[in-house]
C-alpha cells in the first residue's frame, strides 16, 4: 500500500468532473486500499478519488468512533433526500478551515463496492453529511463553494500563502 498525495484548494484539478467506474478490477481495489490508508493517515473521515487526482466516481469513508468501519462507495447516486441540517465541515483539501454548510438531513443512496456489488441504504447525521460532501468532490465542487465570496477568497489567500511558505 502507499500514501497518495492530496490536492489542496485552489488546485484546478479539484474542479474535474469524475467519470463512472466501469471496471471492478485489481487496479481499482489497489486504489481503494491506498485511499483508505491515505484517509486514515491524514486523518480524515472521507476521501474522494478527485482529491488524489484520480477522476473516477469513487469515495472512501469511515465515520465510526473506532475508525474501524471502512466503506467504499463507487458510482454513488442519491435516490432520495429530505430534511435540512447545518454542520461544521472541514476537508483534507482545505486544511485547517471549518465552516457551517447546509445539507439534506436524510438521504437514500445506491452505490457499488469495490467488487462491483450494488447496495441501497439510508444515511443520516454525519454519515449523510460525509457522503454529500464527498459526492460534491466527484462533481468538482468543494465545501468552500457554499460560503460567501469574501470567506472563500480569504481561505484561498491563506492557503496560497502557506503553500508559498512551505516552498521556500
Ligand atoms: Ni473534502
């Protein structure tokens, strides 16, 4: 297994729209393991393939307290959504920033696992928030897009500045 490099906002590659997964093969399963390792190491509760510069509809997550319930969602679709919830969100691609975002409270999801098996399930709370956040990544969208221009620009300049400091 290997740790993957996580792209940071405002990297334009984070704006790529991901393509559907069509082959459920060993290469895909290796990417899934590497994404889990990268997510746990970060540490984070979710990671979309977009964030590691792989533009396919795949995300991994683990919202459990014990960090022992890995879930992999491939070609996920939201079949139903209702309610509203506002949660403080962060993102491994926007390190150090947490802001309130409004999302659906309950969702019904259909997705495939790394072996190509399809399942439908309901999610709410942090699990629903995480799935919606990671699915946004697959559309090239980030949680900072829900903020005011002022807030987003402030976050962008701080991240660009810290990137320059790291490079020096
Ligand atoms: Ni994120």
